[in-house]
C-alpha cells in the first residue's frame, strides 16, 4: 500500500515563475529548503542548523502544494507527497508504518522533499480523547515526531507540511527541531490576482477589449485555484459561443457562474 499512500514525482513540473503573488513566500521557502539542500556548507560555516521543517499555512487553493513542488523541482529533488487525511481515513491502522516508510523512501531517493498535506489530520489539538481511532492518530503523529527528532537537518531530505487549519494544530509539532519555520500563504491581493490571471491566461488568445486588471478587480477574495477555474470557465464560454478568442464578457459570465456555484455549495457567496 506504500505506492497508493504516497505520490512520488521524480521531476515535478512546477517552477517558481508559475506561482503568482507569493514572492515573499518563495523567498522564504528557498531560504529554508533550497539553501540547505544546495549549499549546506553555508550553515556549517555560520554554525547554525537550518530549519528542520517548514509549515505552510493558509486557505485552500492558495499555492501551498505548488510551492513544495517548485522547490523540489528547482533543487532536482524527488517530490514525495503524503496526505494526512488519507493516513487517517484510508489507511486506518497503518499510519505509523506509512510514516516510517515515507522517511525510508525519502532516504532511498535523496535529495528529496517530503510534503505532508493536511497535517492537521494527524496533528490536531482535539486528538486527546481515549477513543481507539484517536489513539491510532496519536501513534501516527508520534512516529512523525520521532522521525523528525532523529533527523539530520543538514542532510539531503527536507520536510514541508501544509494546513488550512493552523489554529487546530497541536503545538507540539511546532517546537524547535520540528516544524520550526512557519510560512503563511494567504489569498492573493489585487496585484497577486493580476499576476495569477496573467499566468493562467498565458496560452489563451485574449480579445483586445479584455482587461485583466478589471478581472482582478472583480475577484476580491478569490484564491489562486478559484482564479484558475474562473479562467477555464471563461474559455468554456468562448468555445460555447464558437469563438477562439476570449472576451471580457466571457470572464463576466464566468464570474457570475462561479459566484452562483459558490453560493450553492458553501451557502455564502465567494
Ligand atoms: P489545498 O490547501 O486545497 O491543498 P493548495 O494551497 O495546496 O490547496 P495548490 O494545490 O497549490 O493549492 O493550488 C491548486 C491550483 O490552483 C494550482 O494547481 C494552480 O492552478 C492554482 N493556483 C493556486 N495558487 C496559485 C498561485 N499562487 N499562482 C498560480 N496558480 C495558483
């Protein structure tokens, strides 16, 4: 089941320039993950340990997975992803063993970036009751902590975790030597939305009248993932209308559609 529980990618295809509006976050990830992999001697010379683990936290769809993939790509490291929720829901009773397998695999495939998505599923505050399910989750988390404690910070394996629920996290995982570098990944501001729209329309034939600044204005509160699906929807409207160029009206229709869909599923407008 090791193969099913982990996603292994020898060369993920995300680059830093594919990520919009997160320049500061990219800088921090490079410092905490890329530098120790590419220039460990700098840390030795200065006499400090690099951060043991990086925790990316922020709303869904803001680019956390992209950041982890990009840093693996740019350092030629193997990207190994495991989802905390799957450990708990799909591989019941196997969590601790899978965490052990995860680090073993990373050791075989160094340099490697381990990405643990939805870490809150195995490291949440509420995991303190005596029910058997929670005891199992607890064991999985203890295994993760012990792997990290026995870990060489100057080695060829870097660990990144992500969560949408920072407030729910068990503080034990944030101690020094564990996830001791926190990077917030927020929804994009106006400038970031413009940049993300530029990235996602790079291959799209746009009509003269299309003003991406105006689209960025319309989409306050949208995540990168929502901007990506807005762009796809706009393209769909153009196709439906028999055109190969995408117009402002398509983005307006797409905006209308995703806003209505958002209301339907979440009960509140996007
Ligand atoms: P989740 O918390 O739901 O796992 P995430 O923060 O890891 O989400 P990603 O998986 O990185 O989000 O993003 C999903 C998709 O949304 C990306 O594949 C990309 O198309 C788009 N996207 C999200 N953020 C950005 C961004 N900052 N720049 C460009 N595209 C983005």
